[in-house]
C-alpha cells in the first residue's frame, strides 16, 4: 500500500513540475476533434499547461497536494490507475474540483469518481485510450 501511495505522489509531483516548467511556455495547439460526421482525430498525449491561467495552475497544485496526501491505495488497471480516497463529502468535492482543472490541461484522460454505499471508499480513476497508461508510466515514473 505504501508503494502505491508513493506512486501517486510521484505522479502528482511530476504533474506539478511540468506545470512549473511550462508556466511561461507558449500555448501548444492540440489536434481539434472533428464533427461527428467526420473521422475523429485523436489528440496527442501531452500536458497543455498553457490551458490553465496562473491562478488555476496554483489552485491545481494545491488540490493535487491535498489529494496526494489522502491517497490510501493505488490500483493498476488495464487502461490507467485507480486511487482510493476517503469517501467523505470534502474528498468527493476535492476530487471533482481537481478533475475540472486536470481535464483542461490533459484532455486525453478519462475520469471517474466512484463512491460506494455503506461506508465504502471513494475511487478516483484516471483512464484513457490505448497508449495513455504507458504515457502515465513514462511521464510520471509509474512502474
């Protein structure tokens, strides 16, 4: 369990470092999604930190640190990772707010919040299309 917590901390730290490094970087234009009548072009895997303004980046770093401190377990999945958190209202709101910012800079991630019944934990899952898991492993040092 401690290994999994360290993995999540490494992911969060890597994201924060990427944010800090790209604060002054010019915005990158990702591939736009075509309409439903046209073939879909997938966006490349890169974190577009220019999608967040300075205030949002700071708030995102704060939310990331709070989430990282709360992770009790990390589970590897076929297409990403799941992070177990306490299921209280504060953590549910924290996870939801973090997603609203994370999805701006990393639109290739899919997010799921699963809150179990009868005291079951909260699971925050980050998944995506083929290649997202190796991307997460490479960029965030997850083994």
